[in-house]
């Protein structure tokens, strides 16, 4: 008996090691995928960080360009203000020059009139004999008359000369004023031209700065779109990793349950052998459909694969029946479908709605093939929407494993 106990203990230890090895083997099926997913997640996060740094740098450059453009704009406005000031001064100076020209014209006209009047007077005195001094002396007049006549002629000549000198000085003064005004006008025009050149250069620099700002904004927008894509990829990768880890945990739990069952089965077998009894292994008998099983199976096929090809509908029905026939799951369609967190349409209420309606012909046909005719298109126990993460047989938009 003691020997049998030792043997049984060793057997149990071996079976426990077998359980652990099975669990570890099943776990490592996904560990490489998880490690690769985490590595990829790190790469994407690194790329996302680099893109954020690029966006920050572009934003900083754009802000500097905006400040530079604002400075150029201030200089442009200041130069434009100077041009407006010079335009006003040039207009005023032109008005002064026009007034001077008018005065010059008037003075020249008055000088010409005075000259013509002087010529007429000289001509008159000459023709009338007043200019003939000899005639004055030879005339019958008195000395006093003679002196008076000479003095009269002298005063007229002096007046004319004085007037001519006065007009000459006036013309000279006006001419000097005109030259000065024109010089000032030229200086103002030069200053205005210089500022117009400054405005032209500033306008070119402002255009270049605006184009650079626009280019930076386009680069920022493109970088933000790329960063957004990285964000989405990070989110997808995290979700994928979470699904892989959940699947790993589920497989570990199922593996433990299956290993324990096998261990218990082996223990019972060993116990029977040790007791000298005949051991009969548990076998699964053929499933006998219950009431409404066909409608239930057709309804879940419709909810899970109504829009899938007929092969996919057969596959969903196969998964349900494989579970019914597996010792790891309940033994009836009703119990399999009602297991918590197994079939999403059951939890959402879509299954109940589908069950209350007339069965879809294609789904009813698939349910009949699987349930009544015993068709099994695979040994799968699970399926889900294909996402490239879980490996298995792809049928339509779903993966079966």
C-alpha cells in the first residue's frame, strides 16, 4: 500500500508538471506575438514623439517668422507714412514753385511794360526835340527855363533807370527763390524715391516671409496628420496587445481546465488500475437536439454571420456544435449560447430579436447541415472578426481558431 501511495504521488507530481508544461506551451504560442507587438508599440511611440518634436520646432519657426513679418509690416507702414509725408511736402513745394513762377511771370511782364514805356518816352522826347541839348541852349528861353528843362529830362531818365534796376533786382530775387524751391523739390523727390525703394524691398521681404509662413503651416498640417495617424496606430496597437493578452489569459485558463480534467481522468484511470478494476474512459455520446435548437442555432448564425458567405455561416454553426461536443463547454446549445461574455449578440439582445422572427433561409440551411446532418467544417472552438492579430482560418471577414 505504501508503495502504491508513493507511485500515486509520483504520478500526481508528473501530471502536475504536465499541466504546467501544457499551460506554458499554450502561453508561449502568443508570447512572441505579444513581444513583437510591444516592440512595435515602442517604435510607433518613438516615431510619434519625434513627430511631436518636429511640430514644436515648426511652430517655433512659424512664430519667429510671424514676429519677423510683423516687424517688416511696421517698417513698411513707417516708410509708407514717410512717402505720404513727402507727397504732401512735394505738393506744397509745387504750389510754392507755381506761385513763384506766377510772380516771375508778372515781374517779367511789368519789366517789359516799363521798358516799352521808357522807350516810348525817349522816342517822344527825341522826336519833340527835348533831347536836343543844343536846341535848349539856342532856344529863346531864359536860363532858368533851360535848367528846368535839363532837370526834367534828367529826372525822367533817372526814374526809368531806377525802375529798370528795381525790376532787375525783383527778377533776380524771384529767380533765386525759384532755384531754391526747385532744389528743395529735388531733395524731396530723392527722399521719396529712397523710401519707395525701401517699401519695394520690404514688400518683397514680406512676400517671402508670408510664403515661408504658409510653407511652415502646410508642413505643420502634414505633420499633425501624420501624428494623428501615429496616435491612431498607437491606439490600435494597444488594443491589439490587450486582445492578445486577453486571448493568452483565456487560453491559459482553458489549458489549465483541460489539463486538470485530463489529470483527473488519468488519476481515475490509475486509481482503477491500482485497485485492479477495469477503467472505461468517458466518451461523448451523439448530441440529441432539444426543442427549438434548430431555430436557436439559425438565429445565432444569422446574428454572427448573416452577411458572411455560406461557408462562414457553416463555420459559425460548427463552432457552436464543437463547443457542445467538447468537455470544456456546456453540453447543450442553449447553455453554450448563454455562457457569459461568449456571444455578443446574446448580451446585446440582437439574438432574442432574431429568434423571435422567421429564420433566414440561408442561416436555417446552414443550421440544418450542422445540427441535423452532422456537418463539421473544422475543429474550431472560437471565432472573431479578422484583425490580423489572432491566427487561424480566415473565412470572409472572420477568423476561426
